[in-house]
């Protein structure tokens, strides 16, 4: 590992391969099932896949959960799992909305639609919002994170501006949490720790959910495209797209270090980061899901047989994910 140089700023925030995007999501159910489950959304097959991790084996083998959704999956950007109601939540860049369904693909519905929220911002009534999927007029939801305790969805969107918003799990009470952002790409929240981390253009940012002005950031070489957090160990990990490195730090951005150097290991851009037990997991373009030791970056190994062409994100759920 190598030390990273930089400064800590504390204060308030100012101011594809053939056009196909995959979203890779690992979801491990440590308490509800005897086998861990892995979910993958694939815009080429236009379906969501699942895989089980059997005892004594770390290899992932995928099968389809469901092939059709309404509207159909096109460019999924982020997915997470709610263990309370057993829903999966996902966003789709083409529709600029957040959807949910059960794990078997049933009861699909739209939860958050920024077109409706934007209409409230400009004073237009909800009834006058056109109920159609006009892709040219829709805005973007780049990432989401579920607060399964307080029952809130936090999402990065482009409505009136690039900002972080929150909504109830049914899509109601949408509010802007933090605005005037540059290029936010990833977000992780945890209400038990009263904290949010997100990646913005050339910086990783932390703020308190109870006090947005209590904010700190640390510079990056380029876009921060993926973030994951070890809340028990109080370590935040992020991927720096320009440096091609997975980096880590404590919550105060002290002792920033490189964990995995993609240049040395012949890997390309990490499209998502996630943690499970002693490992950090990521997915690259035209590759499988990979794992390394989360403290040293050693023992890199592919843990899936399927190779994904152009993934977009990675998420692992297990019983202590949010503790």
C-alpha cells in the first residue's frame, strides 16, 4: 500500500461499449436464507439474474429472475435491497425514475419520478405532468442508497440542479438535501451513524444527515465513481477514475491510502465497490466480479464465472451491512 498526499477541507459546499450499460449488484442474505444470493441486472438480456453462493464455493452461477419489466430495463444505474419488505430498488437512467419489486420480480412499480417532483418545484400541479416516457425530456438519477431503518431513499439526481434528494420508501415527501454539486456519482448513507458519503467531481465528501453543514471532503485525482463504507471499522473506500485506484481512509480522511492499483493489476475502471467480511469487491468492464483483502489489497481473485461487458455498479447486502 502507498500513502496518498492531499489536504482536508472542512466547511459548507459551494456552488460504453455499444451504448449498453449493465448494473451488477451482489446481495447476500445472511439471516433469511441458507444460501447467499447475488442479483445482477443486465440491459442486453433485459432481465435480472440471480446466483447462489453455496457452502464451500465462492463461484457465482447466474439464472434469470425475470425477463420483463414495465417499463423495460434499459440503462439501470443503481440497485439496493430492503430486507424489511424484501424489495429490490433500482434506478434507470433512460426513465430517470426509481423502481421497486419483490425478489421474484413481481409487484413492479415506480416509486420516485423526478418529473413529478420537478413540477412541484416550478409550481405546476401533479395532474398536469404528462404521463409518458418521453426520453428526451427526462432528467437523470445517477445513484441511490437506502436507509432501511428510517425508511428513506437518498438519491443523486439532475432535476432543477445536480443534488442529493431524499424520499420516503413510497416516493412521498421528496426534498432536496444538498444542492449545487458538480458531478456526483455515488452515495452511501447510514442513519445509525448519522452519516452520508458521496463522490463528487475530484473529491470524496462526508456530511452528517442531521446537519448538512457539518461537511468535510478530500481531493481525488479524477471522478469518484464508486463508494463503499465499513461502518463498523469506520473506513470509507472509493474508486478514483483518473488514478485507477481503490483508495481508503478513516472517516476524517486521515491516513488516506491506496488499496488496489488497477494499473499494476491489469484491471480497468471499477464500476462498483462493495464489502463483505474481510474482502472488498469490484467489477470491471469486460470482466468478472473480483475480490481482494480489504486492508491490504492482496489475494485478488475472480469470484464469478460470468464476464460482464459494461457494468455500472455493485452492492452487497448481509446482516451487518448497515450496522
